[in-house]
């Protein structure tokens, strides 16, 4: 089994924000011979052919069309992660001693994990040019900020009870009161533009600690944003490895999963339907033929799952307790917050069985509420049989998460087998 963790950690390091992740994916697709399409242009496509589209700079859909495609095999994952977003107001002076950045929450993170570690700022900046405005990615690639904890002597109950108020406890320290260069000056310097040409900006904090593989026998991989960049990476590897698929294969990377997916680049948007429909029509099909192709299609929504915790096993279900390094997790939920049903689970399990990829199952402890996923949100736009999978991980939404080192390869192998299969629905089931 090939070990992909070095590449995974490199991918994560190149992707401090969703904009960077989408850019990293787009560059990887370009290198693999995919042609970029713009949504605002007319499309003329050829089959066989390889194409990709981006939306808002943070979502990507790639298509690999065989000569006579009849349906779509789709894998979807998300490239955003919980983080602190820098507010427009930016810096605030404090006590005549410090300069802090004012921030708000993007998504539901474990606040305590962001304390006492070097952080920096990345995102995108709108820069005025001669003819208009250009959006540019930016990453201030150095240790720039830190959110200091309160000493135990000042908060004796810190180890018993602790709550974090984003407006009080989570403001990162950036410099002294006399700090000469503000954040905009640093951004301008990084981008090589004049500070007054910065029109607007969207910036996240990100942790600087690099990812690593660790453990007595290198069993574990830890890094920021494993949820869900580990799945983006695994799906993309599998997608690229199937160069001549039997079905039209689709790689789908959405943004804004952590804040409900309801943006034009999120899973609730028309992005997937727009791209698939336009591609199908550009190949000379009618809209009715597109709808028929969708009904013959299949989707896998890939988003990391909770492994049973070594110190706190009581929070896992009694029977379904995913283990690290034990294979791809299939997620079930009776309320259908996960899309998996008997049909979609059978499709995926058969594919994994043939490819000798281990799978395991996950349900929330029945008296605890779990998280949602992309799958059931995307279904309202493109209604295909879908299942929810993920890789088992610890400390979800910590800014430094942990997963099984072998599982990265398990997902790549599962994705490759999925994209390579010749799935067709049949009257009483399906054929592969
Ligand atoms: Co996720």
C-alpha cells in the first residue's frame, strides 16, 4: 500500500484556507491535463475530455468524460474548516500596551486548541488595478499571532470548568501598542502592492504547527484541517488515478460546509447541477436526457467521522465504534442526516470488497446529536443515490486533529475503485 501521508501533509500546508485549497486542487488538475472552464462562457466540450470549473475561488468541480458517458460517479468533500475570521475593523489597541486583532468565529471550533500556539493570517484580498479590481490569495507565511491563555494562578478553576467568549478570550495578540506596521501594511508587503490599493479582504487565522506522522509504529497522522482536507486529498488522488473511466467521473469540492453550506459555492447551491447539466447539454444532450443520466448516477459524500476516543470511549456508540487505521467509515443515521441507505451502502461495500479496502460503520450514540454532512444538503439540488463516508479521526474541530496513518491510503484505494467501476442501476438493484 502506497503511503500518501507526506503528500497529504504537503497538500494541507499549501491549503491554509478554502481559497488556497481550491487553488491547490485547481493547480493539481491543470498538471494532470484538465482544461479550465469559466461559468460565464459558452462551453464546447469533447468526449473523451477532462475539464474543471471553479466558483467564488473556493469550490471546484472536475469532470472526466469517457467517450460515451451515460451517468455520473460523484465524490464530494469540503475544503473549509472552523477558524477565526479577522473582522474588517482589524487591529485594536489595548491597555496602551498591546495590539490585538478583532475576530469572529467561522464554524464551531474547539476554542482551547487555538491558545498558546503560533498562528498566522491567510485568505484573499481584493486589490485595485489599472482597470478594476483583482482578487489575490495571500498568506503571511510566518509566526505572526498568538492567543495567550490565562495563567492557572489567575483562574484556579480553569482545569475544572472553562468557557471561552470569542469577544473576550480569543483575540490574538499581534504586537505592542507602538507597532508600526498594521495588518494591511503586512498584506500589502506580502502581495507587493500599495496599502491604499487594498479594497477589501477575507482573512482567517490558521495554526502554524506543521502536520506530522507519529506513534510507536507511525500509526497516526496529525495536522490542522484533516476534516475535511484528508477527504479532499483522498478523493482527488482516486479521481486522478482513474484516467479512462467507464462512467463520467466527478470530483466535487465545496466550501462553507462548516457554516451550513448555504452559499453559492456551498453544497446547497446549484453549482453541481449547473456544471453537470451544462456539460451534458454541451455534449449534445437534451435537458431530459440530463435528468435521465442523473437518475442513473451515484454519489459519495466524504467527510471525516469520529473514532472511538482512547480516554472517553463512553461518547461513542456501544457497538459502532470506528477505529483508526481500520478502513473507510460508512455513516448511518435513522433521521437521515447521513444519506446512507441499504441501497447506497450495498453499492459502496461491494466496490470496497472487490478492491479489498476495509470498511467499518458509524452511528451517533442514539442519545447524542451528531453533525450534518454535505450529502443530504447536495441531494436537494442533484438527487442521486448517495452515501456518507469518512475517515475515523480524533478531536474533530480541534485546530490540530488526529487520524490513522493507514486510512489515507484506504480512502485513496476506495475512491480509485469507485471511480473505476461501471455502476448502473438495475430493476432490482444495480450492476458494477
Ligand atoms: Co467536515
